[in-house]
C-alpha cells in the first residue's frame, strides 16, 4: 500500500513538472497516464483483497 502511495506521489510530481515546463509537455502527459494507471491498479487490488 505504501508503495502505491509513493508511486502516486512520484507520478503527480512528474506531471506537474511536465506541465510547468512547456518543452516537457510529454512528461506531463506520461505522468497523468501513469498516475491514473497506478490508481486503477491500487483500486483493483484493494477491492479484490476485501472480497477474498
């Protein structure tokens, strides 16, 4: 669980830096995609551990 939180913070920082610097817009987009993907994985893992 802590690992997922660390990843979420890392992706959030990457996306903020990417959007702050116009030349690194691609970094912001990758950060957003990774943030959403990590959130989805965490949600699915948490949901399956509750039901089992």
